[in-house]
C-alpha cells in the first residue's frame, strides 16, 4: 500500500511541474512564407499594367494587363492576343468556361466573347452601368454581375437579365457552385 501511494505522489508532482506557466512568454514572430506554394514559379510580366486578372483551365489560360495574353503551356510562355475590332479597349475581368470559351469584360459594359480560344472575338453590349464580374458554371452557362445579374446559356452570345439592383451598384464579384446556387 505504501508503494502505491508513493508512486501516485511522484506522478502528481510530475504532472504539476509539466503544466507550469512560463512567467515571461516570448512573443511569436511570424515567419514569412512563400505564398506561391509548391510547383509555382514567378514569371515577370512586361505589361505596363501588370496582371489585372488571370484564369486557367488545364494548361490554357489568359491574363489581362494593358493587353490580353494567352498561354497554352501552363504559363511557361505568353503571347498577346490580337483584339480585332476592339481598338484600344481595356479589360477589367475575365472568365473561362472551357479552353475555347472565354468572356472578357470592358469598363464600358461591353463583353468580348471567344469560342475559339482567343483566335477571334465577338462583342456584346449589356445594358448595365457597373458590370464587374463574370463566372462560368460550365462550358456554356455563365453569370455576369453589375446593376443586374445576367445569365447566358450559350457561352455569352445571348444574355437575359435575371435581377435588377437599380443604380445601387449591384455585386462586384460572383461565385457559383451549380447553375442554381451562387452569389
């Protein structure tokens, strides 16, 4: 009985000693980390505007700067996309539904739509004052946000206004998990 009591007393002492609070805690200093993560490599852009938006599907991607640029090799190489018919439009947002279907938004509510991976574009003007974002749910269904919420089911050729926010500015960003769920 005495042996058991003695062991219990020693284990209680160890427990209390291991739980003692340090009276002078050292402040935690954050260690800078690489925000690009494993497998990413920094490539400098020669575009004077920098990168305003970027989107990839598989190895095909576009980025917006002063111009529109396309990569077909996962971002290793980039080439400027000729914007026939768009003159000096700048672009503020882009989204891709597939490697072929992409939509680009200009500040004046005009959409540049491609169904051939950027080889050619068509233009669509939406009656909106603050068009800011576009989001594809699949290869052909996309939503756009501004004073209205807009929907297309044909990759951007035709649009229907689903909701009018008035002149309140609407939404600045969209994200959908399905054709019926998003915000």
